[in-house]
C-alpha cells in the first residue's frame, strides 16, 4: 500500500502532468483569429481577386502568426517597409493548419498547407507606413508622420466602395466597429484616430492633416477613384473643413508637408465628388454649444481656435462653392449635445454652396445625438439600392 506521503507525491505528479498537457493543448489550439503581413502592393492586387496574393516565401506553406507574435514578425521582416497587417478569421481558411516550428527555428507558428486565404476571411486591415516627415521630424509607433497613435485600420465590406470615417470629439477609431454593427453599409470602413483633445489642435490645420493623410493613402497611393466620407459630430465639422481646405489654397504649405500638392488636391477632390459625403449631426460652431450649455475654459479655447484659424464649419461651407458634391445631411430634431439653434442657417448655406450638386436633408427623431440614427441609415440604404 502507498503511504500517505507517497500518495501525495503521486497525486502531485499526476496533477503536474495533467496541467502540462492541458497547457500544451491550449497553446496548440487554433485561435479564432490569425494574422498575416503582406506588402501594400500585394494587398492592392488581392483586392482585384477572391483570395490573398502571396509571396514566394509562402510557396511550400502559408506563414501565419498569432496576435502576440505580430510585433516580432513585423520588426524582423518588415522594418522600413510599408506593409499591411491582416486579421484573419481562422474558420474561413481553406487547407490544413499546422502549429510547428519553422525549419531551423525553435518558435512555433501556424502554417497553412494546401490551401489559400479567401478575401472574405480577412476581417480587419491595418496599414503601416514607414514614411517619415523629414520637415517636421515627427514619427510614432505606427510610423505615421504624427506624434500620436493614428491607429489606421479598416473593416472589409461587400462592395467596391470605401468609406472613411471621422469620429466625434474625444471618441476614437472604433467608430468603424459601431457602424459595422448597423449591417446596412456594404462599403469597406476605414477608421483612424484624430489627435487627443488634450493636444489643443482642434480648430487648427493640425486637426485636419491626419484625415488628409488617410485620404491620400487610399486615393493617391492606392489609386481609388471614388471615396465616401462619413463625419459624426465634430468629425462632421472636420469633413466640411477638409473639403474646404482642398478647394482653397490657404493651407497649401502644410498640405505639402504630407505630400499633397496641387495634383494630389485635385485627385482627392475628384474622388470625393464621385462618392457620398455624410454629415451626421455635424458640429456647426462652438459658439452654438456655449449658447446652449454655457461657457467653460475648454469651450472658449476651442471657439477661439476655430475663429482664429477661419475653420468654423458653418463658415467653411461657402468655400465648397464650385464643387459637385453628393451630400446627405442629418440633424436630430432635438440635439442635446450640439443644440439646434443654427440648423436652418447651416442647411441654407450648404445648399447654396453645393448648388451644382445634391443635398439631401434628413431631420430625425431617433433619441438624440448619441443614439443610432436609423432615420439617416434608412435613407442611405434606399439611396444605395
């Protein structure tokens, strides 16, 4: 018979073996999502096909990585090279997955044999650019020419359209995930971060430059001839200011710092005019908010920035003259955040400036500024059919 001590040692050993096997099984289990890094050109080529274009390195098997392995792979193989990080739904892969070491290596990776990566398996794309603005010397972890996390990424859509999303004040790039859940937008959703409000750049050209940089990547660098713009709240004000800046010459020096000269300005304006501009409860002016909610130091600074830089969105509307825009403007009947004092003035100015184009106005009653605006998206859905 086993003594008590011997029995305890036996149980401890058995438990250790069980824990080891359990941990090993967990490590070898296929995660819901795997990752693949490809060149910008390969991704551009893939968009014309039904599956991912691969390099000769993937001839014997397709190299894939777990999320925690992506930084190492990017640093080792893609440092100094523009690339795209793809998030892939494992269950949609075709072929045979193996978790094993690379030849001559010791770290295990997932390899896909006798298969391919269908384009519909890609659920998210993150573009990484190694372009550094030599004039400003700015660079960040995501290698954009700005001193904060731009977090540029996209959610693939079912159609060939691309919609760039401008989030509201203090919000972030996750607006793409919010809109995807509405299930009424077939376009690829491109999202990014505006600067942090604490950086005091709202109401200045430095608020708009990141958005212009994102547009340039998709229209100029990737050759997209049509682009849709969606701006929510402060992001709606940014959309108006961005188009006005492209349609005038006042900030040309700043635009050239991110590679946008006259040729690129025309290219961007052409793509915007071929698409749809959606202004969802857009910021009209900070003065309107102050009139509604009262003054504060933050609001007074914002109002001064917009005024001094001639970037009050309601005033920028007149700078859209000469363009042929397809605009959908949506206001809530009772906006508890931005107020409705100047809605009628805004509508009048927009229609006058965009007389060559189309301006559709929706006044919704969907519960307020921050609720899903179904009145807008029902109209959008009908328009796209």
